[in-house]
C-alpha cells in the first residue's frame, strides 16, 4: 500500500512538471466578449526589455511600478451608439476615446468594433461622431488581429484595408498587412500575478492616406506590439507597443493586466489619452498650440514619418504651449508628449503644412 501511494504521488508531481514544461495554446475562448470589464495598469515604456524571449523562458516583471490605470469595457455592438452599423451577436464594441484629433479632424465617441469566431479575432471597423453625426467606417479587408489556435513558433501574415469618407473633399484610408510571430513561451510574473504564457510579436506595416480638399498626403505607419498572452485573461497579460521604423522599435506605451488600485493623485487614463492634451490648428502653418491638463513637466517630441526626431523640448507646467513650426518642412509628423513624472507617452498624428 505504501508503494502505491508513493507511485501515485510521483505520478501527480510528474504530471504537474509536464504541464509546466508544455507551451499553452490561445483560442477564441481566450478573447474578450460582451460585458467584459478588464483593468490594466500603465508603466514606463522602457521598463520592459522586449529582447528577452525563448522556449520555456521565465519573464520576471513583478517589480513594475504602476503609474496610472485604464479600463477596457467591451459591449455588445447592439448596446453601442452604432448598433445600426455593426449588427450581430458576435460583434463587440470598445470605446477608445471621447474625443480624438483637432480642428477639421475631430471625432467624438470613438469605438473600435471586433468580431470573434473560432478561426480568428478581427477588427471590423470604427464607429464615431463627426460634426455631431454618428458614422461608421468598415474594413473592406478585415484586420485579423489573432488567428486560432495560436501556438509556439506560429507565423502568419494577413492583409487589411480601411477607408472612410468624411464629407465633401475629406477622406482617410489605410492599407497594409500584419505579421504575427510567437517567438517564446514559458512563465510571466507581474505585480498582478504569475501565469503560463506565449510571447507574441505583432507587426503592422501600413500606409495611411489623407485627402483634404484635393491635397493628398500618404505616409508609412509601421507599428509593433510585444504581447504576453495568457489563456484565461482575455487581454494581454503584459503589452509593450510603439512605432517600428527601419528595423528599430521605439516603445511608447506599456501596460499589464491588473486589478483596481487606489492611485491617489494620478489620473485614471481609462484608455482615453487625448484628455491629457490637445493641439491646434491642424494643419499648422507657422505656430502649433498645445493645451495640456497635466500639472507636471512635459517633454514634446515631433517625429517625421521615417522615425527621425525633428523637434524635442522640455517644458515646465504650462496651460498652453506654443511651438514655432516655420522651420519644420511640410509633411506628416507624429506629435508625442511625455508626462515626465508619470512617464506616460501620448501620441497623435499631426499634419504640418505651409
């Protein structure tokens, strides 16, 4: 009898060992759905070393310091203001901003819409208000964010295309492809918890085009995200993202799955970073004005479409910042403001034209 118990105990421990050494798989059941409310904490983008990966690897980030928090609230498409455009029980909306853009390009109540099937999790379109009217833009070629099942060493490339007409003489479109590569598996530790995971590198290579009163602008928009995927969490356990140009990745955002924290004195971003600053006019001819609500010092960067820094300056707290744009060439740029104290990088697209 003692021998039987010993054998049973060894068998149980051996099974647990094998489970710990086996890569997990991500399926549609790992994705968010209607009424899911998922909180995350933002951290400094450079606090995660994305170069570390491999098979049966342990990523230890349990000392990450939360700077602010956000909340993903997924709703059935039928429960959003854009139910007429995105009708279906397997479609979900996520509000990503109250207001984005400035001037002519100002949009409110912005929702991203997703569709979940056993084969993939895809972006279907965007709902927004423009000049007070509820509108929608669809992907003519949906963006397959994940294809299932997702396993270690999986590699896939999918295309996407998106366009929207914003009244007479104004249109925006994006076309490109997404490359997903699962380059690692193992265990991840954060202040929230520890779990078995897959590490996914997702890169989008796209071209954005804007036509404004007969004047066309086209520019590359290359982005990359590093995601640590856990089968039970519905959003990445940890994610680091930012522009990817000429083989160089520049992290601008990082957050991990978390529970509610009482973060006295730090605003809850709630996924709507645009409330921290706005800018005008857009396009800017000689001067750009930036209004910020943060009381901390900020750093302003202007980056061209090739990823080159063309302007950078620190500012002490000011309600309104003025930047002389006369020395900046015509074209499309990224404007990035970093709250120095919080380490939160905020980025919006900016047209500078003379």
